[in-house]
């Protein structure tokens, strides 16, 4: 199955960028989301999976492989909410990785993400009376 790949990354995109601080952990509400995800590592290898939950500053993704803590990844997620769809693209840093059945649950924190994606995630995770 052919899949469009996110733009290729090089080391200038990943290395030396401001890292996400530990003080941001659990700062934003998380919400369950099962969206398709494509993850690219710095060796330009692609992995397909899906999100488990998302927040304004990170997400948890189920993937068939593990990643090391602090490894940087490019993530492309096909997100949708109430009739609106958006491809979220972000440079992320691995916070944790845990085995879950035949896959791995990878928790990442965004290092770089565009404001439109942040606003989309904020809207999706906002607690409302209808949720």
C-alpha cells in the first residue's frame, strides 16, 4: 500500500533545536484519539501506526517498533474532529516507550509544531459538556 511520506528530514531539522522541557509534562489535558500516524526517524525510516491519545504538547502512538528516550522523530498524523480534518506534522522527542502486546506505546512531546495544529489539538482536547 503506497503512502505519502512526510517531507524528508535532515539533521539540521532535528539536532540542536530547543527541546521540550520536563516542566510541560501533563500540563495539558489528554483525550483518546485513534488517528493514522506515520513516523520518520533520523535515519529516514518510516513506521506506520496510530495515535492512542493526544494533547496540545504531545501524543502517545502505537507502533510496531521501539524508540529510545530523547530520540527525535518527525510525525505526520491524519487527524479529524467534528467534520474538520488536518494533517498534523511535528518534530517530536520520545519521552517514554513501553511494550503493549505486539506493539510499543511511544509517548512523545512536541519540539516544533505549527500554530494551526496546536489550535486543532487544543480544540479537540477541550473539555466540553457534550464530551
